[in-house]
C-alpha cells in the first residue's frame, strides 16, 4: 500500500472511532427517554480559518449530537447539543469541542468548549478519542444537570 493510501486509511480509522463514540452517546440519549428526538450528524466543508493574523485554508469534518427537549423551557431553550470539529491546516490538526443549549432567541448558549491541537495524523489518532470522550462526558453532565440526575463523575465515584 502506498504512503498516501496508508494516510487515507488511518484518517478513515480516526473518523470511524469518533463516529462510534458519537453513535454510542446518541443511543444512550435516545434510550434515556428524556428527549423528543435525537440527531447525530457528520458534515464536512472547506473553510478559511484565521490563525494569528493570517487566513489558512482548511478542511473541516464536524460531528454533532442534538437532543431535542419534549418542551421548550421557560427560558426558551429547546435542545442540548455537543459537537466536535476537526480541522486540517497543512500538517497540523486542530480540534474544537462545544457543549451547550440551542436557544430560541440567541441561537446557541455555550455550556463549555475546549480546543486541542495535534502535530501529526499519528498524534491525532492517539489523542482524539480522549478529547471526544471528554466533550461527550460534558454533554452527559449537562443532560444530567437539566434532568436533575447525578453527574457522570458522581456516578463513577460510587
């Protein structure tokens, strides 16, 4: 197999692992019975990112999970969401994770966000799963907080 083919296969493995983590969270959210609907999506786009003071062309692959509440809350929140975006800029990889509320008036109300960078595809493959697990754990904590359940960390300590 050529080096280029090996790189493509490795990147596909990384994406498949992330998709599996999101799918597991999707199934857990559906099975919780707390949501009217749960959606898990994957998208991609070419983007220009601002790095320092220069624009850098990038490819973005984004994973998102959205749990629609059965009723809009008094403060007009209607769903809980999590996303992880992976950006390739030259030979570097940047990742952003967001967890928050979809809000009828303001669009998005962030609960937490995090960023990380990797300097190679091998490093991305080694570290991305842990990053995604952390984002999804924060999503689980937001869900539990909203529904008055113990946080993921509290349950793990018992």
